[in-house]
C-alpha cells in the first residue's frame, strides 16, 4: 500500500505538469490543425530562459518563470507566422507540416544543446517543507505546481466558455470557413491561440524543469510522447479531454514505475492509450475534433 500511495503522489504531480503542457498542445492542434511536434523544443528552450534569469540575473525562480512564459508565447507565435503559415498556404499535405514541425524540433533542441552543452542544470530554489497526506509525500514546491495547474485549468475553462475569444476559438476549431463567413476574424484568433498555447508551453517547460530537479537540452525530447498519448486519449482537439487524459497518463505511468522498471513509463502510456482507444476510437470526449 505504501508503494501504491507514494507512486500515486508522484502521479498527481506528473499529471499536473502534463496537463499544463497537453492543454496548450491541444489548443494549438484544435484551432490551427497543426500537430506541432516542435512543442517540446519550445518547452525546454523556455525552461533555459527561466534558468538564465534565475542564475545569471539573480531573479527568484518564480519571478524568472515569467521570462519562460513570454519566451514560449513569442517563439510559438513566430513559428506560426514564419514557418507553419507559409507552408499551410501552399495547401500541402498535413504530413508535410508534421515533418516540418519535427525538423524545427530537432533544430531547436540540438541547437540549444550546441549552445549550452551536454551538462545538467538546475534552478536555484528550495524544495520547501515535505508534507504528508494519506501516505503520499509532497514538497511545498510540488504543491505549488499542482496549485498552478488547478488555476490554469480554471482559466482555460473560463476562456473557452465565457469569453468572446474562447467562443471564436471554438467556432474556428469546429469550422474555420463557416466562422470566417460569420464574421469571426479567424487569422487573429489563430494568432492569439498560438500566443496562449505558447505561454502554456513556456509555463509547462519551467514547471517540468522544476519538478525533475535537474534537466538538460534534450530532457523534453520524449515528453512529446506523453503529450500525444494524453491528447489522443482525451480526444484530439478536446481541451477538457486533454485534462482528463493527462491525469490518466500521469498517474498510470508513475504507478507503473512504482512496480516495474521506470524506463518503461512511456510504453505504459501507449498501452493505456491503445486499450482505451479499442473501446472508444475517438477518445474519451467523443468523435468531433472541437474544443
């Protein structure tokens, strides 16, 4: 029971980090129809911006996080403006855009590695007190990350349900041509979506690095595997499905690590995905790719 509860605790914090990353990833895909495999590269580059502000500018890590968030937002916007949009205007096959995104990811990740080297890095911050809840162990840092996740998920719900931008995002996701003909400025909506999802990407990169303790330039390379599993488990393009998928994948992978070899965590993620999709081929939240 102690192994189960301690693994469950790790699963909760992993799910919190994964939820922030996957919701941003899903919003991009839902509104723009771009499977942005460069997301992990933007995550880790944002984490390094936070690192340099923390270590070299001597800012508190939580304050430096703002730099990481802005980096993710600006980098994502620029990728859409100067990379993905020009390719989409050529009416290329979707697989071509995926290959372009993969190329951007490799350039961003290994370009960063060429700059910072292969060493491991960590933020200058305290983990805080260790607290026990029903056999689960959390540091103050981990509880703060979970709190950030809850706030972010609440803000995404408010954005999608109660704001004009959120309604425009949902309309663009459902049918971009119809939304455009109805007066929605779809190009502006897409640009705002990249900024918002990029900000979530930057935030996810920073809390990911905080949670792992140490990180290096290629740390997020396999993280896209977990995001894909969480997104397709919840339903492609479904923001609420991404939240539930992240919880499922995060808890499942950490529980498996508690009882089996932790190196197989990514494999377990896809086992859970395959089993679920056997019964619900379109994910937990239905068959339509809307948010």
